[in-house]
C-alpha cells in the first residue's frame, strides 16, 4: 500500500493578516509517496502566479487531513417550505 511521506509546497504570493503582518501564501504542488517500487513524486498542480514560479519547492511532512461533519447525511431534518402546495 502506498503512503504519503512528504508534501511539496511553494510560495505563490503574499498577504497581510488582520494584525498588519505580511505573510507568505503557499500552494501545495504534490506529494512524495512511498510505494513498493520505491519513492515516487506525484505532481498535482503547477502554480500560475506573478512573478512566475521559479521551480523551487519545499519538502514538508504531510499535514494530517481529516473530514469532520456535524451530522450524518441520514440525520438531516428536511422540511417542505410553503406547505408543499404547487
């Protein structure tokens, strides 16, 4: 089974946070994946930015991504508005 061992990211711009601090805006390019055949590079996207991307990227530990939902789909209470008259 394949496993993501690193993520690739690069700076694509800057922004100012609410405290007035200048911060870098990052773009996730892809992943380095450990497979039975060895490490592989998976590029998901190439950034389009101004100035153009230099080709350099950082290799970072993967971020844990979780999906959380407040309710299951079958717990959603659907109501007909307007009494259902057509």
